[in-house]
C-alpha cells in the first residue's frame, strides 16, 4: 500500500509540475540547406517562417561552414514563429562588403514592441563573424534591418548560428493520456485488493 501511495504521489507531482517543460536552445546554422546555389530559407526551417532571408554557400565568412544567411537585396528580413512564442538568444553577424553597417533587430509579440537591439558591424575586424547576444524573451516576430553609416554601398549583413529556444513546451497529449491510464490502473488495482 505504501508503494502504491508513493507511486501515485510521484506521478501526481510529475503531472502537476511537469505539464510544461523548458526546451533546450537550438542553433540553426543553415548548413543543412542543400541547394548548391543557395536560395530562400524555406518556411518551416527551425519551426520558423523566413521572409527575405536567403542562404548561400559562397558568402564568406561563415561561423559554421558552408552556409550563411543574409538579408536579400539589403532589405528588411522577417522571422516569425509558426507556433507560439520563442526566445531569440543570439546570432553571429558580419558585414560582407561594407564597413560600418548597422543592424537593427526588433522583437515583437502580437505586434507589440518588446525589444530593440542595435549592432554596428565593421570590416576593420578582419571581416570575421562576431557573436551578438540578444536575449529577447517571448517574441513571435523578429525584424532585421540594416543601413550604411557612410554613403554608398550595399548595407547587407550575413548571419550564422542563429540560436533560439521555446520558453515552454507542453507535454504531448499522448504522454498525459498514458499517465492518466497508469493512475487509472492503480485505482483499479487498489479496488481489487480491498
């Protein structure tokens, strides 16, 4: 009887406290996109929608070879969630052609402004990719814009190792159903043992 009570108690705690769980961060490096000529980052990649975000294997440098992503035509790029909010942790940026490119990153949740981050990229650092932390929590949309700090040129940026996580991940319904079934079996066993 003590084992039964202990088992039921453990299951109850697991289901009460474990109804949601934090996901581990995921780094999208664009290297598993396989078109040798590059192209648009496909919708659904990493559970996100990508608008005006392209990838290419020939855009040096890369934090992880061979691919990097970039804002097409140096125009704003958008990343939106396919299912719920996410946390934008960090990415690596570089300015592939121009010195002193500024990238502005805006985080929204249901069209409400939540975060703004501004990073200035410089060719004078050897054109290496540098990691920038954002820690935008509970956003559903990111907007990346870039512009030159000097006249002329193309204010494009490239990015790699795009790291996100989901703040909460619900336990799948099948697991909850399984747990409920186990509790039911304990209840039936208890009745039969009376």
